[in-house]
C-alpha cells in the first residue's frame, strides 16, 4: 500500500493542481470559465495537496475567515 503525503503548496503549484483535479471531475466542475476562476483564486489562499508517490490525488484550499480563523473553501479528490 502506498503512503499518502499531505504538503502545503505555493500558489503556482496550487493553480496547477487545481487545473488537474477539476479536469477529472466534470460532473462537479463542468464550466470552464468557472473552473478558471477557481484556479485564479488559488493565488490568494492557502492550499495543501495530497499525493501518492509523485501523483497528485487531491487538494484542500483554505480561505482566511477572520484574523486567526480559516475555513474550507474547496476540497477535491481525484476519482479512482
């Protein structure tokens, strides 16, 4: 069984992973213009990715809610 790693990613990597993940979920992310807004939103948020070996399998993106609070903005996992 492969280990799953969770790592914080910089905004550029978050944008790349966001594009990859949303492309695998057309039933949830089927509007290209909306998907691009999600991708661009990665620049201002904190994101973490999950990977098995060198394959990205999902990500979670957090948005600052209050001074010391974060809220989950988006959680995506690639379908197997």
